[in-house]
C-alpha cells in the first residue's frame, strides 16, 4: 500500500486536456471560421455581380 501512495504522489491529472483537446480546438475554430468565410465569399460574389451590372 505504501508503494501505491508513492507511485501516485507525482500523478496530477489535468482535466480538459489530452487527445481530444486538439480536435475540440479545431472544431471550435471551424465553427467560427466557416461562417465567417461564407460571409466573406458571399459578399465578394455579390460585389462582383454588382460591379458587372453597374
């Protein structure tokens, strides 16, 4: 039992970090960047169409 206490003394689990953190960050960035990119693309297309017909 003493060996288990010594072994776990230096183990500090950190919640919210690990293998899923990078995927979660990428998903969060995608949720922000995809609509922003669509917004910019739409306004670019509309601007070109407006310039063609003006």
